[in-house]
C-alpha cells in the first residue's frame, strides 16, 4: 500500500515538473547587440527587432509625434567607450537609453541617463543627456525588420542609422582623436623615440609637418633596412613635398626590395607611384 502511494506521488511530481517547464519559442522581436570600433574605442547598441508583418508602421504602429522606445521589448541602449560629439554637443563615455519621437519628416532622437525607459509613462525629460532633431530619408525598398546599424564609418565620424519599412534616419557621431594622437606622438615618439613609422604615416595622412615625417621615415628605415613599406611611404611623402626626383629614387629602392621579398602589392604600388612621378 505504501509502495503504491509513493509511486503515485512520484508520478504526480514528475508530471507537475513537466507542466512547470517553460516552453521556449522564437521571440517575435529578437534581440540584437551590435558593436562598432570607432575612433580609439567602440560604440555598442542593444535593441530588439520587430518586423513589419503587413502592417503600416510609421503613423500607425509607431504614431507620429509620440514617444517611441526605438525598438521592441526592453529599452534600447547605446554605449560609448569614449567621449563623442553629436550635433555639436559632447556626450561622455557611458551607457544611455536611445529614445525617439518620429514624425513625417523630422525625428527627435534622445539619449537619456535612464537605460530602462520603454514607455511614455516612464519617460522623464530631466534625464535627457541629448535631444537632437534629424531629417528622415525615404527608401525605395521596404525593410521588413527594424535595423540599427553603423554607416559611413571613418576615423573621426560615423552615422548611427535607424532603418525600417521605407524610412531611414541617420545620426552623425563625431570623435576628436587628433589631439589625443598628437599628444601620444609627443609622449611616445618625440620623448621615447620608438614608433617612428606610425607617427610618420599619421603626419603625412593628416597634413602635419611633412619634413618631420621624412625624418621619422628615415629613423624607421635605419631600424629595418629591408623595410620597403617604409621607403614606399617616404617616397609618397617626398612626392607631396614636390621632390619628385628623390621620390623616384626612394620608390625604386622600395621596388627592388619588394621584388626580393616577392611582395606583389608593393611592387604594384611603387610602379603606380613612379608613373605619377615621370
């Protein structure tokens, strides 16, 4: 009798445990986290991605002129690893809520100190860190799934793009890395005298003192007399200074060393450069 009772209780407990288990199914608005290397740090966005699903989105599912959490499910967040500028305003490193108020042609994009705001009832304007108005752009092709991505990524600027249905909104983000790199060059190169090649390239590519860049290319080549890549950049630098004859001689040195190393990329680079110097 006792054994029968124990067996019955065990069966009931087992069945109960089956009923208590959650049924896992795909989320209708799956989450996504994107991370973009930018400047000397990163930007990360975490959000959920609803679909159009044969609905009218802007002006209906997402009403014009009203608060939107800029995604679905939990709040959308954006994290800056370094100080950036948006619409001329500084935004310190940290994690912020990304909110918006869409309209037919103009959107208000908001970055909030609150990272949990996902409804208009939770929103507090005093938490705003940044509020900027941007123009929406019509798209010719429909985008089914709400998408946040980074576009036009450059060393000092990128665009945060919100894309859904037939609308795209872009937010320009800017970072000032020049002053920091110049400071690092002064500390590391001038005072420590090591990464000459990187410092020379930065000077050449950003319109700094080209004669100083030449001196650093020379020091870099002294440290590695087989460095045809250094000679190639030095030749470019000489060409920018109008010293074409010296640039041709330096490029030929680079070409000869590149041939010895069977590096077809630098062979082609030098051949192209020399055609501009003839």
